């Protein structure tokens, strides 16, 4: 289970340190994992290979025309990454630009996947969180 919030910088070679607990979980079924654009927010999603397959499995069952369009969009900038001996991954320039990462990044565990945010975007998102609204939503589902 991926959890926690970690702050790291991106070096001039586009390398980002991934915390050890996250590397262990993300690479549990393989030595590499997937980094892709989030569809809903300007951040990156990081999946183990098995979680990635589970994520795209329902898309493959859609009508072919829709499935192909969505899979293309998801995969065109996605990167299969393998951490180096120091725990860093190389993020492609397109992913860094999409997330708006300039210098600092925040890696956040979200259960089955991690997110990578630009520091400034993450702070803005956290400051806009509406915990009362989340509580009401959860209660509406009986949770």
C-alpha cells in the first residue's frame, strides 16, 4: 500500500528520486513501473506493471474506436522506468512539462498508485481541499 508525502528535486538530467518504500511496492512484480499523465489533473500517475494492466483493462473492453483513441493518449507520453542504483528514475521531458515540474516535485502515495506533482501545483491543490465536502461525499456513500 503506497502512502506518504515526499519532496525531492529533479536534477538537470531529469532524474527524480523515488522513496524506497514506493520503489519496493511499485517494482514488486517487475523491476520497472509505469509513469503516465493523469487524465483528471496536471500530475503524473505511477503504477506497478500489474496495477497499470488493471487500470487499462476496462479500456480495452470499450468499443474499439474509443479504446484505441484513449489507449493512444495514455501511452504516447507514458514511460516504463527502472530506478537506477540510487533510486532515481528518468522522467521524459513531455511528462515533466505536463506536470509543470520546474525544480521540486512531490511524490504522494495513493494506495495502489503514486502521484508526482509540481511542488507549487501540489500546494495549491492541498490548500483548496475541502475536507467537509469530502466528509459529506463519503457519508453519502454510507462510509
